[in-house]
């Protein structure tokens, strides 16, 4: 199964959920450190109410997978959170999200995506604003190396470059 990622950016609720519903996502995992937004429909409490209306379950994993914490991507708690993400796929398609629109400027790719690639060989798929998709390995090629945690940087970039050159 494919693990997807998406950014809320300044989308409307429909612009956010439509690509998820079209891709048959059943679980939406919030990886923001704090499930808050200036846009009321993207606050965690609002998403907990609206997601089921789109046939999607909402979960928050930002305490561990959030971009504003100091948890290393090789820490046991982080690895356990990745395992939980992958286990959710047994129920159907899973998408993680945060606020950043561009995955290359976001911890969704540089932290969570890079760690999934290194520790599990999972190349998640970013849903881009224009509706197209981009593998996290390709996104990592566009990501500033200093934004990728040192404990996975070299291996993540090696795998990303290898996958990008293979396709």
C-alpha cells in the first residue's frame, strides 16, 4: 500500500479532502506538533469532526512525529510512531499531513518521509497542490540537506538519488 502525504497550506476544506477521498484514504494522521491552524477548518478539533463526514478517520501523532520537537528520527519513540503509521495501512490507505504546502520545505518529507525511507524502505507519495504526485525520494532531492536530520541524512539522500536516477 502507498503512504501518502499532503499539506494543508491555504486550501479550503474541499480542496484538502477531495484528493484524499479520490485516493481512497481512510486514515488521516496529523503530524503537526500542535494541531492548530489560523484556518479554523484545519484545527485538530474541527478535523476530528469533519474527517468522518468524508469517510476518513483523524488521528494526531504530532507529539512524536511533529516538526517542532527534538526527537531524533532514530529514537525508539519515533521508530514506534513510524511502526504505528505503517500498521494503520492494514485498515486501508493512510495519509499524513501538516501545514506546509511544499513537501521539500517540510518535515513531512525531511523528517518523517526520510525516516520511513531509511528505516522501512517506504517511499511515501506527496500529493502536490496541483493534484499530481511526487515520491518522497524525489522530494528529498529538492530538499535542503541541512533540513534532513543528520542521523538519516546520508542514507536518505543516497536512497533518494538512487531511486531518482533509476526512474
